[in-house]
C-alpha cells in the first residue's frame, strides 16, 4: 500500500461511490478493504456532545498551561540562575560593606582611646630623654665573661 492516497481512495473518503466505481474497487484489494472500512465507519452513529464541550476543553487547556507554567518555574534554570547570581552579589556587597563599616568604627574607637591615654599621661622629662641611651643599655642582657668562666672550671 502506498503512503500517499490515490485519487480513488480520496474519493472513497469524501463521497459515496457509484456502482461502476465500486466494481473498479474489487480489482484493487487494498481499496476494497478501505471501502469496507469507510462503510463501517459511516454506519457508526454520531456521538452526542455536551453543550459545554468547548468550554470544558478550553478550561482543560488553561489548566494544563497553568500547571506547565508552575512546573517550568521550579525547574527553569535559565531563569533561576541569574536571580541567584544577583542575590549572591547583593549579599557579598552587603557583607563587605558591613565589614568595612565595623573596621572603620574600631579604628575610630582605637584613635579615641589613644588620644585619651596620650592626654592622661604627662610627657617624659628632658633629663630622662638625655639619659635614654644609658637606660637602654642597662636593660640589655650582659654577656658572660668567657675567661672568668674558664678559670672557674679548672
């Protein structure tokens, strides 16, 4: 049987055939079977359709569209990924801004404390600053006298 219907099969589908055309069909077995099928389908009574059939079909289509739109939102990575990236960038920016603010406020508090301590203690006297080298040498550890230690060991 061919994939494309012939002129005879198309005329078979569209109208009732005359007696001469039916005699031709007997010579072609595929078309004879198709003619029997067409006659059988013509005997089936038309199904009764409810009066709100169109409205029900359109509501079912709308419901299916709404469900697919909802499911597309949950799993549509092309829409979700940019939103997540923007939210992450905003959070990073906010975190860095807060950290910088905290660091700046700690520096200000430290500067105030240093200013307060500097104002509370008097400056060292000029005599203490003249003898600063001697005072620093006194605080350095003394080295042991190797010759004296060698004499004690014997």
